[in-house]
């Protein structure tokens, strides 16, 4: 702390990202990155864009990418908002759409960035507990609120709410914005994008980081009614008009257009997830059913932080959250089949040594 800090900085609660180790011979199953590289067409687009025109600012409205997203989801360009990763999109959402008289609502176990934004923008929030089986019960969200936000599938748990239930939530909550963070939707969920026609208060946030394997490029977007998007544009253009650089715009368009690669890699991740879940259950792990690219698991005899440590020593990094209700769980990102086989082998050894 220093007397030079602006007021309020002392009380911030910064998000703590998963470890990004320097070494390369570790198996990284801790931050839900895609184990496969981006589409070869993305790499080609990046090479083509690495040229003299980098001296020029990018299109501040990134029309090429907005247009590609609008076409992909059959929307208007005015219904698309872009940001430097969906974390930045979410920051603008919190500032531009979720600060009102009543507190916003989100689950007690969810993406840990939401409380950080609340502190940053001084937004009151109420955490709504998941049920015993880690489900979101939408009846618990029937109260005055300044907005509702949750990931679907939910972060940390991987549990998915059907569109029927989302629709019921929207029917019961017309006076504030509902934000659905669909970072993991391509791994077996169903997007609520088609509901934005009927609900002017619905905003969907997605990212290129997970299913399109571009966490390093930083591209996220939101889609919703033009009025919601306009608020986000006003915030963004008061902050940084050039959120996406020239390389990112070109590469993201290429990623969106390579349907074959996208479908192949996400199907592979889904099938590895099901395989890994079954293998872990054979080792007596409790596995929360997941529609995301990770599994939340608990072993009846192994202490989670110790196990996390033991895995680290063998070169496998998974994520442990020292947090109420999940302090005996580990979150394991889905790697390649080879990564997961090695994980199972190491866990089998650990269990045999017990
Ligand atoms: C990974 C993740 C994000 C952030 O993604 P970026 O686009 O890389 O910033 C947002 N929300 C949830 C729930 C995530 O898991």
C-alpha cells in the first residue's frame, strides 16, 4: 500500500488467474485452455497480416469480425459487441449494464472474476447458493435485483441449464439484464442466442479462448439487443476504442470460418471428457457431470490440496480452489487423450501407494 494510490485501490479484490508456468514440459490442465492448437487457417491469417500496415490503427469498430459473427449467428452487426477477451467484455458489462439500485445476483460457486468486477465498479452483489447437487435453482433468483449473471455451463462445476429453464428465468425477470456467460457452451451446451429476439434484456457473452483455442489472442464478444450493445459501445469508447488489434481481427474471422476444424476439435474434447470421467469414476472419484472442457472431481480418501501438490510434482498441473463447499474438489481441464491417460496412470500410482 502507498499513499500515492487512488482511493478505493486498497479495497479491490483482484482476480487470481491459474498458474502459467515458464517450463514447457508440464501437462497443463489448470486453466481450461484448448489442448489443440488453433486452426491452421488462423496461423495463415496471422502470417498474412504481419506486414507494413501494422503501422496503422485497426478499425475501431472491427466491422470485419462483427460482420462474421453477425452472419454466423444470423444477427445484425448492431447486435454484436467485441472485446479484448471476454473478460474485458464482462468488465464493460458490469460497468455499463449491471450497476443499479438493487444488488446483482450470481451463484456462490461460479466464475471468480464476478466479485472482482463488483469491487472495481462498486456494485452490490448477492451470491445465491447452488443446490446440494451444485445446480442453479432459478426460483432462488425471484427477487428484486439489478441484474443476474452466470455462466452456462457454469464455471467450476460444468453443469448446464437447458434453454427451457433459461426461458422461464427470462419470463420471470423482465426488469433487469440477464447475462449468460457462454465461455464453455461449445462443449455440449446449447446457446441461448436465439432468445435475444424475444428478450430485450438478454445478453450472451462468448469467447474465442476455449473452443476456438485462441486464449493467447484475446478475443471475446457479446450479442444482444441493440440497446444493450449501445451501452457497451459507449463504455468501450470511453475507455479504449482499439480493443482488438489488426492480427486479432483477421485471425478471429479465420477461426470462425473454419467449421470443420472447430467441430473436429470440440468433438474430440467432448469424447476425451467422457472417457476421463469414466476412468476417474473407476478410481472412485466423484465426478460432477460436465458439459464444459473440464471436470470437477473429489476423491473420498484423498485430500484435494495434497493431491494437487502431488500431481504438480509429477508435472501435471490442475486447479484447486480453497473455497467454501468445493475445498475437497479439484478442477481438471480436458487435455489430449495422451494427457488424460498419463493423469490416470499417475492417480492410479498415488492410490496404490496409499
Ligand atoms: C475463461 C472464461 C472467461 C474469460 O475468457 P477470456 O475470453 O479468455 O477473457 C469468461 N468467463 C468464463 C466463465 C470463463 O471460464
